[in-house]
């Protein structure tokens, strides 16, 4: 795979006004900030778009292809700036879950639901534009480093890729243990499609 051209994102570049950051015949990437203060990046091709939160867990907040909204209904029209747990703003299409814990806490285990990844504050975020054997694409990636003395030191790097003329998102993650002891981890790619009830 060829190395894509990267545009590195900066929080200060996101404002309440939508601005086109990158554009081609097939792709467009727009930066904006929700009224709640959360930074967002809308990435589009000829068939639809996804809106990702590059600095909050790299959640995909909305996903719309071929004229159809693919995201769950929620009490949250816009993402809230989560401080502890994803339930402070549950309404995304996709979130990464884990890594130091998973699932629901118990009396013996006091981690927050789905642990730290859903609301991880990425230290790096970027857009990539490139071409490989499968064709042209645009992608969004980032890097979250989590360090805790005597416990863990890891880097988590998610990536979502959209190809020309496609309505499919390609999701990849990589995890790097930066500590000199083994790292036990948990991971879940959590999708939230809309429910549809049909009465006949």
C-alpha cells in the first residue's frame, strides 16, 4: 500500500462554521465544531458521508449512505463532551471500546462501562488521501497514548477508510505495548444501527 498524503489536524482549526479542509472530484472533508464544543470532521464521497469526532475517541457520530441514515436514534442530537464514560453522550454510530477493561463493572471491578477508549482524548489526529491496489481512498486516523506508572503504557491507533464510489467503511486498529511487561487488553468495535419496527 502506498503511503497516503496526510493532513494533520489541530483542535484550533475547528470552529462553529463548517470549512472545507480537503476536496477532490470524489471526496470532501469538512471541519466544524458542534454547539457542545466537540470537534467534528465530515468526510463525504459520491454516495454519502460519515462524521467522526477526531479528538473524542475517534467515534463515528453519524453515518449516511445512499440517502439513508444508518445511526441509532438517541436523546443526544449532538455529541456531548464526555469526561468519564460514553453514557454521558450515547448516540454514535461506532465507538472503540476497551482497552484496560471491558463490559459492565461489578462490585469487585470499578472500571467505567466499556472503559477508556470511547472517550479517549487523542493526542494526534489526521486525514490521509491516497491510492492503492483497490483504488482511491480518504481516511481518518489518530493516536491515543495511555500511560499509568507501574501499570500500563500503550498506544492505540484507529483508522477509518472510505473508498471512491463505496458505501462501506473499512475500520482498522493497531495497539502498541510500550512497556517492558506483557499487556493484557480487551477490545470491542461497537456499532449502533437504527432499530426498525414494522407492524403488519
